[in-house]
C-alpha cells in the first residue's frame, strides 16, 4: 500500500492546466504548418491532411505517452508522487526553418508537391537521426560551444521568421489582429490575470476565434472530418526517393537539428533543476525515434522537449496531461479535426502565439548568457537573416519573371550580372547568397569566435576558424550542396583568420595585450 500511495496518480487536478498548455500550443503549430503548406504553397489536401498532419500526430502521441512512462518510472524509482512528465511538442524554431528554409525552396524548385513532400519527410527523418545521435555527442558539443552562440543563432531564427511574420500577420487584418494582439501582450508581458487566474493569452486565443467567427472571417466546416491513417509502406517508399532530393539541404537540416537536440538537453536539465531527475540521453533518444516514426508516416517537422517544465510542476501537473494531450493530438490528426480548426481559427491567433514565442526566445538568449557575451548573441543572430532575405527576394523576382530560371541556392551560381542587377535596384544583396547556405552554422561560428575573443582566448578563436575552413571545404556552409571545394574562397578566408589569431595569441604576453577589465559597450 505504501508503494501505491507513493506513485504519481494517473490524473490529478494540475493536469488540466498542463493539457491546456500542451494542446493549445501544439494546435497553433499545426495550424501554422497547414497555413503554409495549403495556403502558401497550395499542396493538395491529400498530402496535407492525409499524410503530413497524421504523421505529426502519431509522433506527438508516441512522445506524449513515452514521457508519461518516463515520469512513472521516475516516480516508482524515487518513491514519490510529485513527478511531472516532460512537456513534449513540435519544435517551433525547427518548424519555421523546415517550412521556410527547406520545404518552400524545394517546392518552388521541384514544382511537384508530391516530390517536395518526399524530400521533406526525408529531411525530417534525417533530423530525427541527428537528434538520436545527439544523445551520444550532445554533452560534448554543449561543453565546447559557447551558450551565447547557440542561443543567439536560435534567437535570430525566432526573430526573423516568427516575430516578423507574427507582426505582419496581425497588421494584415487589423480589425481582427490588433485587439487580439493587445490582450495577449497585456497577459504575456504584463503578467495580468482575469478572475479565476485565467491568462489573457487564453482569452485572446479563444475570444479571438469567437470574435473572428462573429465578424464572418472564419467558418465552421465539418466536411473534412474522416479517418486519415497514412500507409507507412508508402511513406518508406517516398522517404527513400526523397533522400537524393534533399541532399543539398542538409546544410540547413543538420544544424537546426543540432540546435534541436541541445534544446532538448537544456529543457531536460531545466526539469532536473526543478526536481525531476530525468535521463537526458533517454529523452534525446525518444525525441529522435518519435521524429523518425513521424517522418515514416508523413510528418515533416521534428519533436522536442518543450520549455515550461518548472511552471507545470508548480501547477502540480503529473503524467495525466501528457497521456491525454498525446491521445487528443493523435486522434485529432487521424480523424481530420484540423480540417475543421483550420477554417475556424483566424491567422491572427496563430500570429500572436508565435510572436510571443519568438520574443521570449530573443529575451532568453540575453537573459541566460553572461552580460559580457551579449555581443556574441547579437552577432550570432545575423546570419539567419540571409535565409529570410534570400527567399523573399528570389521569390519576388521569380513572380515578376525577372529571370527565366530559378535563382541558384549557393554562392557560385551568381554571375556578376545577376548580382549587379539586384544591387542597381537597391537590393541589399552583397553576400546574401554566400551566407544563406549553412546560415545556422555560420551564426554559431561567428558567435563562438566572438565569445572566445571576449574571453581573451584567441587560440580557441583560431581553432573555431579552422572548423569553419573544414566545413567550407566539404560544402556544409557557403555552398549549394555537399562536396569538395578545395578552391573555396571562404575556406581560404577562414584559414587566414586562424593564422592571424594564432600569431596574435603567441604575442599575447609580449606585444599584444588587452586590459582584463575592458568593456566594449
């Protein structure tokens, strides 16, 4: 009897809040995926609702159930009932990078939604494999890469892709968007609560849906509800054909998944700090496996352990919220309920959610780093902007039929004539196609070098530059595809940086000195 009383209950009152947190935020991510694939790219419903959404749902259902099992094991091991399951969901930063940095370019380059989807599930599967192996190499990478470089790069992704799009979506429909935005901001940034401790963000989401429906901007449509269970054999066939197509995009997929497994690692460690001693490696393995299974069934975005464990624990959530959330999201995807929600929820509701997430990501990048490393955070944020500029500019140029062929992804494909014509039109283009391939890795490299410079470790700056040279040689950065680039000007540039830093490091105690109390601000 003592053992039973010590185990975490299957469901408790605090699980209600955990369900609201997990289900609501994941639904918003689903709606963003649907809006991008269906609304922007025009993918057919057969792919979006018949493969992508069910695949995502199966992955999330499995992760929710497994994290509940992990919590049960921990409760049994430590003989205590106050264990909270890890929050699981779609990785929002990775989702935006996959949608806009991988899937959108693939769609316009291939002009075939079926083939683009095949490449997308291959990218997702590779991402899951990277996350899985992150459980092996993750702790080593985390100890070697400055936190400012990792968080700064992710903050750049959040700011340029999520925050800007959130603001733009709000002002694209001001009558709907602006009231929703101000209510959400009052709660998120002011900390206000309605009676019964109801957060204004929840009121903004629910009230925004009702408000938009009353104005006739959204509709209730049950026609798409049915049973959508994807064929895994079909998924594996498309997965295999997609590997060859997605190869040039590994420079985007691999670094965002490196971030993803480090995000998982950080969030599990935050759960440990809150009192639940989960095995970090097991959580990373679970994320990787669930992502790979999701891809086999048609999913295109990876899973991760979310932030918020400490808040869920404070609210006395246990394991029930993880079980119920996983089942609800799984069944919603398999039964086509997102066809109903996509017609009912206005874009502004999604916009305020990922605007909030993005701003929190930017703030966290500075909050969780030493003040002296703020410059490293800022510099690491810049390269992801190249992804955004590249896609916007080449998309607009293609729409205007300025060039008859799709503009190349990498640096070498840009003739002086193309570059000059863009510059003559006043476009900020110099260097954009060079930074776009591998922008996430470039951000990590620049942030790492900046942090080591601030720490007076020029020898480590040199080593980082040599890593950049190696990555340039193999085409992980600054190139449209992987390969061998012995004449890469970027490789030469990184080597020259390394040589200079080694020389300056040797003279640090003789002719090249810096005061210990130097402040660059």
